[in-house]
C-alpha cells in the first residue's frame, strides 16, 4: 500500500499529504528547515538548526517570523502550489496557521502528563507559545488532533530508528518485530499514566479514519523493516496479526506495574512467537488440505469412471 | 441543517478583484435595502430602524425564524469554544443574546472542573464586552441581563460604540463575534479590519449572518417567505412594516458566502471558513488572527 514500490522519501512526503492539517516535527527541540532548489528569499531570518534536504518539513522559528517554504510541496495539490506562488511574490511572508497549530500541539504535549489528553492541556500549551487559547476552538476534533500529532511524532521516531539501526537486518523477523514494537511502546512510556485517554479518543467514530490510517502506517513500517516483501493476500493477514499483537501489548502495558515494563516485553515475545507458530500451523494445515483433496479427487475420479464404464 | 464548509487561505492577491470588491463595498455603503442612499445617511437610517424595533426585537426574532435563531446562536457559541478568563467582544450584540450564551457556556465549563489547569487563568477574570451603536438596544440588553441575573460579578460590560472604530486596544480580545450585525454596517471592510486589530494573536473572529440560499426550490420558498410573510408579521406585531422590509432587502444585498469569506481573508484573517445552516439561510464565517 504505502511502501511497496516507493522509496522512503516519497513515502514520508505522502504521509504529509495525508495529514494535511498536521505537520511532522522531528524531535521536539529541533527546528528544521526545508530548502528548495527554486528560490530562497530573505534568508536573513533563517536559523536552520538542521537542514533536511530530502524530507519536506518546515516549522517556524519561535522568536522570529521566518520565511518558510510550503510543506509537502513535492506531492502537493494545486491549492498549495498557488500559495507558493503567492508567497514567492511577496517579500515578507506571514506565519501560516498550520504552523501555529503545530507549535501549539507540540507545546501542549508537555502538559499532557499533568492534565491528560484534554482541551485544558491544549489551552495551557497555547498560553506557553503566546497564542490566545481561543485558537483551540479552531482545531477540528481538538483532543484527537493532539493525539494524532503525538502518534505521528512517535512514528517518525520509529522510522528514524529503523533507518539508523543497522543491527535490525541481522535479526530474524520475529526478533525484529519484537524489538521494534518494544521500541515504539517505550517511546510512549512517559505518558503511561494518562495513556488510556489517547486510544479511547482515537476510537471515537469521528476519529477512527485517521487513527486507522496511522495504525496501518505503523504496522506497515514494522513489517517492512522486518523484511517483508509480499504483496498478495498474505500482506493483509500479516498486518492484521501484527496490529493485533501491537494493540494487545499496548493494553497489557497499561496495567503492567513491573520495573521497566519487563512483564510487557515477556508478553510481547510470547505473542510474537504464537503468531509465527500459528503461521507455520496454517501452512501445514494448507498442505494437509491439499493432500487430502488430491487424494479424494483421485478416488472420486476412479469411482465415477467405474460407474460410467458399467 | 446543511453543512457547507469551504476553507479559504490567506493570499496576497496580486491582482485582487479590487474592482469588483470595491464596487460591491461601495454599493453596500450606499444601499439601504433596495433603496439607494448617501453614505452618511445610511448609519442614521439604520439607527432609526433599530431604535424602532428594539422593544420587540427578540419576539420578532422568534417569530421570524420559528425559534431557530436560538439554535444558530448556540452553534456560534459552541464554535467559539469559550473558556474561563476569556476576554470577548460581541459587536452589534445589543440585546445580549450571544453574550448570555457565552457566559452560560463558560460557567458550564467551569463546573466540569477544568480548574486544575486554570488556576492562574481564573485570576484573570472573564470579561464579555457587548458593544452596540444603538443605546436603545443596549438598554434592552441591560434590562434582560438584570432580569436573568447575568453579569452580577462584573463579567458583562455594556459599551456604546461603532463597529467601524472600536474604542478597544490592539491585541486585547481573545474572541470577537458579530451576530446579525454586519449586514447593517456602512463599511464592511472597516469593521473587519477593526476586528483584526483588537484580536490577540491566535484570537478568533466569528460572524453569524443571514446569507444566500442557492438550493433551487428552497430558494423560491425562502424568497416568498421573506418578502410576503415577514413584513406582514412586522406590521402586525411591531407595527413597523418598513423596518422589516429593510431587513429582508438588506439580506439580499449582502455579499454571498464566498465573497464575504474573501473579504475576511483580505482583512488579514487566516483559515477563513464558513458553515451554512439551513441550506444557506444563515452562515457562520470564522477566521483566526495569526
């Protein structure tokens, strides 16, 4: 679906397109810049902490109103390219509301631990970045936007880990999957006290399309990292099973009181092992069924033959 | 209720439809319903209308909209998403409907126990400013507030003023609403730019107004209702056919949803959207000041 033919860069860009209202942020502290080969206007404001020439993300500097280029323009629709042309024509560009939303959401994450995934956290975040709390009213599906933003952030971190960690290739698929799920769940460990709110917000019917898509991307990433190149019916089965493992482990983690979530990882390993055993079992059952049907078929043919020869 | 939401983005239109916009605005400034008047006179004539309807304003609203106007105002307030400690300005808010609803909403929110997050904000007092150019409308509002017990803690402030030149400071308001008022102003763009001026960074602008219906059969029915029924009700209940004739004519003369949205964007607002209620009879336009 997302990764079969495309390279990682295109994949990331498409993710941005899908989440039109949200913007990726790489690790809360870094402010990244995107540079395009076309034009760079008025760079005196710019203060790039790190420049990613490939991934089209941009956010604004907190202090200065910086010039920035439109995000997701590599796979953007015509409306955003119109904006680009507007911006290039005007010498001083204005901060866009999506960037303000992104700033707001990332500032609010800090408050989530105390206040939960709620509007209150969003309003506290707004005050932190100097915005009027009224802006929370303009976010569609407020708390869900915060949760989705966080999920995207976690996914991004997972992708980074996959990119940078070379040791994954040497592991068997089941170990690789275990490790990645564990890594992903460890990212959200700090929020564990308020975590139950997040999946329940995402489970609301209004929010299900986005959360389903995010979950699908996550599962896809993990399987791809584990070296899966299938593109048949098996593809769906694998992702469904992994989705199931991930969800159950996440829920187990909510009630796990052991140090460093040791019990959760044990649970995870057991589930992954089960899934792979199940796969073998299914394969064997398939062979058995084939053998039986062949045998039956032969018997039936002979029988019919005998009947008609009579 | 039909929902039609369109997002408009802020653009520095290099070749703005200035010619058509300015013509439209000029015609708005010199139109009193379907009559043509001088700019200077329009404000006075509108003032006369509202002085005369002030007493029956709320009753007439109920009759003309079959009580729906309450739902529209509720929708406006829920879109605003008020919070305790907010500084809000309701312009053309005369009889106080929107302001009262905002206060109700905030008090409900407080009861839900958002206090823990808001300890410092509660010290910042909620202030709703109701601004209207017409003192008669304000008086009706103050009376209603006293009857219902709103604003006893000083959270309601009644201000007589002109939407085209507000007496409030720059960047002082979290929210700005104008319900069924912008149709009556002389210079729409001045009102919009004043709104932009007084709002804080991140503040929201919301406008509830009677707007244009484009659904085929419904439009005819609505026109029939507007031009035949409403002035009659005005005559019978308020004894003032002329004012209600002005009302329905001024609705037709007001720019349609898309046009108005682009005017809001021109004033500097971002994420300009509108939502049609009842197929376009009423539209809520919103924007953020960034």
